[in-house]
C-alpha cells in the first residue's frame, strides 16, 4: 500500500459482490485485504498486457486462485486502469472488458 496516495479512489463494477467506490488508502487497503483473504494463499497474477498513456496505465492481468472455503480453482482475467500522481497511485478502476479499460486510459 506504500505506492498508493492517501486520497486514492478505487472503483469496482457495481455488479460485483463488493462493487462500488472506495475512497482513501485505508478503505482501498481493506478492499484488497478482503479480496486476498477470500482465496487460499491469495490470487496469483500474470500480467498479459500493459499500456501506458500519460498518467494512466491500462493493465490486463490473468488470475488463478483457489477459494479458501470451497477449494474451487478460479481463473479470471482482470482489466484495470491505474492513474498516477507524483509517483503514487491515485485512482484504480476495474473494467469488465479490455476494450473499456483501453478507452478509459485513452489508448
């Protein structure tokens, strides 16, 4: 969390179980902490593609995780846009489609 600005904002799709907007470093840290604790050993990510445009970075990541309670293996692709200010992450937004992330980043 040291790479996040104090006033960081995270936006997850409303359709997600934990969807919504999270404001501030503490709230964003709780979001990620809750997400990682859901999985046995946490999700493992492989970066598939990065596109940098100005202060934005669009990220396509592939994830493999095992449910902590169910043991079911999940594989998902995630699409994010990170926006930076003074070398710190100030905004993170998840998207359902890579094309939407690229559009938001201005790529």
